[in-house]
């Protein structure tokens, strides 16, 4: 199970006609309590979609009873009409559930610029259909799966995860397969827990978790306008969570979902982990790893099964991190191909045919370590994103 693994939550996923394929496209997650504490992390992109603008404001009180999500349209750059659509969506959910509109989080994903009257009618119809569906087995595995399927866009598989804490459960679902970059990703994530936890505890736990998981997933370097990660707590277990334990459980779920996002990245043929060791600080380790993850030359080389360590050194040399470029070691899948800035083992010893690829960069500048997840740059990625709107 995912979002309904924690007690006190129900889910529904329905088809409202937003997708031309007729696939599921509206999901509704409801927190039946007894508590409604909540926290959220949103895109750091200055260009924010209407649902993000609404949800950021609605969550200022630290409470949420429901999350309504749609695929098939981002409702971004759709003007006042788009924000009105988001507001009406929250009001319709509130009306159907007998709660306040301010207690409803709204999330959308899909093509930017989609948000006409047809889109609005579809979303509102989806709210009604999802609310009706809540009456039928909405706390079981099948309902959770339908909700996870309803938020998919270019995803090939739904993404769900669960972690068991000390007397409570954390569950989650996510979508995302492209525009995966810091500031989260082009993803929607709903996390649920039946622990008793105040909103400020949830906020700290969520930010600590996203910092080392979603914010270190950098598939293609492109940041979305709709990124949203929500954590809702029902308190239904009756167990007051230790903050450290809750943070660990939330981090496990986020890490599981982040890995699933990486494995489903658009067109990828290699799932790459770039680990930087012996950096002067964790932040500098992240900066160095991200510089490699953002290098199209490096990503194209991996696609071609070429252990081109020169492209790694060229990328990290653009950062202001503290290290001597002529003291760096680089390994590809366990083979050290560069030692102290010079060639080491023959490139022919490196096997890059497996999908899982690991790059290790030793800076010899300190004792900090960090990793970034990314993917290679493929023909399929270019094709999928060139034809996305067609």
C-alpha cells in the first residue's frame, strides 16, 4: 500500500477525460483524522503554477484534510482563469467532503498553458467522481494504486512506498519521469502518516528528507513549475512520533520514491549515481556531483558506454569548490581510471553495459561525502521531449 497504508486515509483515482487516452487522471486523498497536521515543500521556480500558489497559501496554517490532484494539464500560465479554476476545485472538494476550502491542497501536472473551460469542467467532474468513489473500498491497496496511476504523465509505472516507524506508518505516492532537478522535480508527491505530530515537526522532518533525496535527483537539469511534496498526519495511530524517528521514516519513503523516479526517467538507458568523497563540506560535495550530472557531454558519453573521465574533470573544474584538480581520483563502476589527475587503469577495463552506473570522485580536500542521482542523455529522451505536446 502507499498513501492508505497509514490509518486514517482514503484514496480514489478516476478518469475525468483530461487525458485523450481515457486513462485515470484525477486523484483524491482524504485525511479522516482525528488530526489534520500537514507540511509541504514546493518548487523554488519563480514561475509557479496556480495550484502551487493556492497550496502554499492554504498550508500556512499547518493543516490539510484533503489533496486533489490531476494529470493532463499543469494549469500554469493560464492567467486569472487558471487561479479561479484552482479555487473552484478546492471549493468543490470542500463541498463534497464537508470541510473548508482552505483545508484542501490542489496539485496539477501536465502541459503548461493548458487551462481552458474544457479543462475546468473536466477537473470539477473529476472531483465529483473521485468523491463518489471514496465510498467504495477507498482505504485498500487497489484504491491507492488507482490514485497513484491517476497522477502519471510520461511515467511508465506508478510509484508507491511505505516505511514502518515505532508504532506508526509512513506511506507515499509520487509521479515524475522528466524535468527532474533540484527544487524537487516535475513531480507530485503525497506522503501520509498516522503518527501524532505537530505541523512544525512535520515541516522539519519533510525538509530534512527532501534535502537528501528529491533535491539530489538531477535527471536532466530542468526545474518544473508544479513541484509539490506534501506530508499529512492523521494521528490515527495514537502514537506521538519521536522527531528523529519520524524524520528517518519519512526519509526512507522519500529515498525509495526518488529512486523510482530515477529508474523511470524519460528515455534513460543508464541510472547514474555520482558520489563525491573527501570534499571540504557536504554542500561542496553536492556542488561537484551536480556539475557532472549537468554535463551533457558526460551524459552522452555514458549513453555511448564511454568512461570518459576527462569530461568529469572538466565539469568539476567549473565549480568553486575547494580541491586541487591535479589531485583528484575518478572511478567508473569500481575501476579507477584517473589517479591524481592522470590516467590510471585502461578504459577498456570499465564495463558500462549495465544500467546501474556508479561514478566515484575523490577530491582529497576534507571528509564530507554526498551523492547525486542522474541519468544519461539518449536519443529516446530527445524524441520524447520533442514530441511531448504533439
